[in-house]
C-alpha cells in the first residue's frame, strides 16, 4: 500500500474509485462527469448541473431534497463545474457524517448512496422532461452567476484574457456558458441533452472514507443502473505539440471604474500533464510565480512594492501559465517589464540553488497537503482520468525529485507569452450615498 | 501538562500553560500528512485604544496598525521569514481579524524546525523606519484590492452601519491615509503590549507526538526572558443599542446588486458557555428560518430574490455581535422587505419541532465535517479559547439546546429597531 490506498473498479461503464482511510469523520462521494467543452452544449451543460442538484424523483423539489439531506445529519450535496483542459466537467459532491460519531447511530451511508444515484439517474420530471419550475429557477440563478463574473474584477480580467488568447479554440469558452443563451433552452432540449450525457459521458465516482471497497462496489451495483446502450466517449487530451505558435504578443486594454488595475498575462507552454517534461513545468511555475519565494513575488512585490499580489498558476491539461497582479494603472509598463525580465532570467538559467531546492520542497509539501483533504485527493487522482495516464502519487513525487535545473531552463525556453490583458482603473469606484 | 479526551469524537487534546503564561495545545491527527500550527495573539483591529505595557497614559493608535504589524513581523535583519519557512518545506501565512492576529505554517516535513522558526520570529520583532515605509506601498495595494471587491464592501458597509463608536466598524487594514502615519515606534508599542506570551495561544495539529511537542515548546520558552505578565487595559466607548445608520447604498461597477441586512446584538458581553449557547442558538434559528430546506428559502429563490450566493451567520465577541443575511439579488429593496417580513412572521408562529430537530442535525453534521480540517480546528479552537469557550463542547451544547432557547433569541435578538441594510448598486453612468 502506498500513501493512498486507491482501488479502481469498472462497473456498467462507470469507474468506481475507492479510497479506504480512517482519517476523516465523514465519507465523501465525488462524481465526475466529463465531456469536451463545445459551443453547442456549454450553456446547457452548466444549467444541467444545477437542475440535477435541485430535485429527484423521490424528492421533486429543492426544499424536499434539502430536507432529506438535513435529516441525514446535514449531508452536503453540491454540483459544480470546472474546465480541465478542453473538457467541461460536472462534479457532484456529497459528504455524510461517519455513523460512528453520531449519538444515535443511523444508517446514513446506504441512504446517502441511494440519494446520490438518484441525483444523477432519477431526476425530478414532469411528463417526459425536467420539471419546468426547477428549470426556470435555475436559469435565472445561472444568468445571475454568469453576470457576477463581471462584478469580481479579477475573475472578469481572467475571463477576458482567455477569450482573447484562445479566440479560436474551445478553451475560450466560459465554464458557466453564455448568459444570452440561457433563456432559450427548453426543458425538453435540456432533457434530451441529459440523456446524451448519461449515455456517452465519461463518469467516475470517488468514494473516500472509512469504507470497504467490496461493500462500496456492491452498493454501486445496486444503486447505479445505466441503460444497456451506454458507451463512453474516448478521452480527448490536448496534444500539446499542436498548440498554436506565437508570432506576436497580443496586448489588450480595457478601462473600467476600478481603484486598482488588474494585470493578467497568458503563456503557452507546449507541455501538458501526460508529457515527460510536465514535472519540469511544475518546477518552472513554482520558481516563476508559484510561491512567496518566487521571482514574481520577490521582484514585483518585495523589491518594488508595486503590488500586494503577483503570482502565476498553471493549467495542467491545456498547458498554460497565467500571471496575475493588481497594480496602479500608471505602473503598467514597469510591472510588465519586470515580469518579462523574470522569465528571461529563467531562460538564461539564472536560478539559484535555493530557489530551485525550495521550490521542489514546496511542491512536494503542496501535493501531500492537498491529498489530506478528500476533495483535494480526488482532484489529484482525477488528473489521470483527464490525461489518460496512470500515475501514482509516489511516481508523481518521484518525477518532481528528478527534475534538474537544465530541465527547467529547457521548459522556460518553450514557454511563450501569448496575450496580455490589462483592466485599467479610472479610480472612483465605490462612492457611498446615504 | 494535561489531557482531555473526547470519546464521541475520537480526539484527544493535550495542553499546558507555561510559566510565562503561554497556553499550548496539541491535537494528534494520525494518518494526516500535514502538521498545521498557529501562534495567535488576542489582539486585533479593535484594540486601538489601550494603556501600553509599563506606561501610565492611554494611547490611541492609527487605524490598521494590528494588520500592519502582522505584515512587518515577517521581516528580519537577515531578510524575510517567509523564505526561511519555504527553505524548510513549509508554507507560512498570517491573518488579522477584529480581535486576533494569527501566524501559521503548514508542513509535511520537519515540524520542530518550523515550530522553532514560528515561535522565534513572532517573539523577536525587528522594525526599522525603512522597512515600515516600504510596506506602505504593498498594503496600499491590498487596501485597493479590497476596495474593488463588492462582497467585501457590502459586508464592511453593514458593520459600519451598525456601530456608532465601536472600532469593529473600522476596516481591518485601515486606509491609505491612516497607515501613512504609522511609525516603527508605534509598532513596538503595540507589540510590547499585546504580544506577551500570556496573551497568546500556540496550537499544533497533525501527525505528531503531543508530549514530545509540548516539551519541545517548553524548552524553547524556558530559554527566553519576558517581562512580568500584566493585565492589558483596553478602552471602548459606550456603544448605544441602536444602529448608527439604517441604510447605506454603495455604487460600484457591478451588474448584479448585492444586499446584506443585519441585526445588531443589544448585549454582546457574554463569555464562556453562555456565549456558545447564544451563538449556536442564533445560528440554529437562522438555519430554521432561512436554511435551504426552509419554506422561506424556497419562496425567496422562487421569487428570484436570492441565488446560490445567499448566506447568513451570527457572530459575537466581547463588545460586539451581529447576525447578517444576504447575497446577490436583482431587487435589493424587495429583498429587505421580504426577509424582515419573514422574521416578523416567524415571531408569530409556533416553532415546529421537526424543523428544529432537522436544523440541529444539519448543524452537528456540518461541525463533524469541519473537524476534517486542521485549519478549522486550530483557528476556531483559538477563537473560542480567547472567549473562554471550548471548541469540543459544540456538539454537547447543540444537543442541550431546546425550542425555548431558540424562541428566546428570536424575540430578543431579531428586533426591528436593531436592523440595518447595506446595498451595492450598479453605478449610474
């Protein structure tokens, strides 16, 4: 047994991942439902996630479903969306208290299993389609959610960067879809799409807690029944080598009434999760802007006092690095220059021994910490599903350990700036009236 | 040294109070990779008027100084302590609240080495005029980042509405103007007064040997000398029961308005079990009135007055307390009218036993879930301990609550005259 006792079982075209551990006071269920993100379905899929969590056949309204969850000692249920590479993933998560910690021990686990299966497979219907009332409410809520991206200026700037940088690729699409498409989706159309999802999407279920694999597999077979013609689509990993080559950096400015300018920069790396130099990319990002000892933090913030935050993060399955920093509008040129210089330094191999070793230690620390949390653990393991790989956590850590400075320099040379998006401030945001 | 076992939760807490007054707690978490440690002083943004240690005259210090001090404690003569942690495979951080300042690290590597770094850096201040000046630019950008955040603005706006005098209404980070006045001498004065070990708690949670860690900390502290502990005198002006302002509208570049409404607690001076019972009762009541399984939530959602961002909470510390409800809404005024109407209607109804039990179960489940998180345990335990409560009493106290407790807070806390509203509205161009 390694750091994590992870077992996989294929059942009815769904992969069940069980992780037996006594660490937690709860049992977690995480369903991941994956499809390539595409213009045609992106908004429908977002709406579907919220409709599914709003009622089941047995509990056909949000109120009834929530009451059933509360009765299960406050079991939580939430559906959420994420973009992993060029996939739009619906995650349905449920967490229930471990019976052994409850005063009057009840069989919450079995009930929870049933409820979760119903959320996915037995939604609340009216005739042959989703309940109109639920669809209507969730449409309004989704529209508001899409609008609210504009209100959070960091999220908004990030969204605009992706739209500009990937203007002709599916990755430009927002995971919540397009606000102006929401209204026109009918219950019928949504239900037809739902049936496609259940038939074709890749579905993975993670069960994490003080459980036994045999028992879980048994329960899954009992509760999760898919139709016979179910056939999963093939995985669609991005081929990093095919990513667009950059001839010229795109620079986009927008002005809004904000107090602080939001600077977002997007880089292509030509490396994704499945590649051999993926580990070197991890280390590159760590040294560049991933930690508080990174070049961006040290130079933009500590040395020049230009910003409170200056960081980079990367997307494993699209192979992109994103830099973000909140700065005075007047300091735009200066900040961009410093950020570009840090990248140049790395290409030249100007990486100190301590930057290099600290970063590797921090990445190691980070992955071990992430897997202490049930959702974090499931996310780490799910990378393999998205990338079509089969890396254990030990192999992953070993991969980081083996990275050399030359590997990092080689990656730094591949990493190419594609687009800069700057949300400029006019500076009077937030006047108060009584 | 002592030890408390919580059989139902399968947890054992080890603790000790050292001769210098420092309280140390260790919770062993087998099977986890990470060790998480917090070193917290009972000092936050509200402590701006006090008698400095060893002096006779009271002082009033600039707004935002506790938070400023938190930033500056990381800087030493040899450089930045953040770097020491990351060299040792740990990530460090800190935060300042209304009445706490916490320094923390998490690591899957060498716990003792990082623990030494944590304790020593917090206990060895190094402030210079030059480094203080440098920080003003960074914190200035932090303040602006929050200024652009409508969720933060509406939350703080609401607290500002509630209080006439209490410094909880002052933004934790201060303003660019107020921090401009801060000097290194101010920082030392606050430090000397509030960072005495007797005003602090060290909490360690992770796959450690508790006895060993306690002895290690004891050893570290026995090698240092501290001034005699003294009672800290803090001053607060008399705060009226009424709210300072009943409504405020902030205009921002948003598409969806935000609305928060709150009820100001009239007697926020409970401590210990009384406080825990009161806090849990109000939160249970809020869950019954507006939780996702309540008829009210269903109506509000159906009417399009709330969405997934809707939330509520009650919090109380020595000197201030309030409940708040809110989120994004298309019609902020209607939102206020409906919610306050629902609260009034609830007062007229008899409380339904089933929904009381359901809310209690939900709350107990949520508490168990949060015990998966070492961060939650360390931070909440410390907050509770500063208010003479014990985090591990939460389940028994929930179990002891009755419908009568909930009825009482319904009548006493949710008073019409204690209500105030803050909205973020779309800026008219």
